[in-house]
C-alpha cells in the first residue's frame, strides 16, 4: 500500500537559517502533494502544494521540490523564524477516477524547532 | 483563523455517553472528511463525504457514526466509545478537482476528545 514517510523526525535550526524537510513516498499513483504545518493545539494548516507534472514550486519563503524518479519531495523554508516552529507533514493525494475528492496519506511528520 | 469550524473544542465523556462532534464550512466545498489524530502521529482518515453522500469508510467501528445533513455541515455521532478512542478529531473540506487541477484539503482545529 501507499506510505509517505520522512527521513528525520526532528530538526533544530537557528533563526535566520534555511530549513530543509524531506519526505519519501512509495505510491507512484500519488499525483498531488501537499505540505502542512501543524502548531500545538491547532489543525494542519496548508502551506504549499505541487502537482506531479511539476518539479518545483515556490511560495512566500517556502519552496517545494519534487523528484519523481526517486519518489522524494522536500520543503525548503528560507530565513526560518521562531514562528515556523511546528510539526510539518507531507501528504500524498490520490483522486479516485470520476470523483470530486482526494484521499490523503500523511507522512510521519518532522518537528521543526527554531532557536532565537 | 481556519475556515473550517469545529465544535466543541474539547469534550470529555464517559464510555456510556452519547455525544456529537460538529463541523461547518462555508467555502462551497463538496467533499468533507473526518480524521483521527493521536498524539505525535499524523492524521488518519476515517470518513469521506462527497456531495453529501458517504464515499469512504476506512473500516471505522460502528460506535462512530457520521452524518452530513447538508453541504456545509458534517457531524460525527459518538456512542459507547473506548478509552483508546481518546484523540484529536479533525474535520476537513475540499473542492476536490476544480478547473483542471487538484485542490487541497483545509482543516479545522479539531475537537480534543477524552474518554473516561
């Protein structure tokens, strides 16, 4: 079955550094990938997404890279700030044919801690 | 602030109680989801509603009963729960596949459920 996993469970960085969070997926049928940020006591918050026909997408301070050859994606956060401290989940999405919904499979999550 | 609203934020109930969790979204999304999240784990899909019809039940025990009264509301009825059902219950919604591209799921902040 599908699995989406992360290489490292925790990441500690200094404020101002760039952060890179990695994720591997196993199901080639995943055609859409999402990164979520989850702060303590809150639900997952959408950060950025990427479709399988792309290899890079940039947002505000964030970049997602997708390497379909090795089934790997990463989230890069530029100039990391203390407010970026949270758990980050990648999720692979598969749409069933003819449906309006997607089925997400989450990775295990990476805890990002940013030190002032 | 999240556009998916969940109530209550916290719920403590005994194993013989009956209670309901509520979820509301006004983004016009036609797919709605229930997830269960244990501490330090990723969300796990429970149910998917598409156009107010149950589309996916991930082999969830019958003590959890979902209901979709209309396109904006999603309920989760709870009865005779077990202590291991204590978790954060998250609701999400999505537009699915729109204008030729995938759309992300948006999450509420969840209901923290404790079973005594």
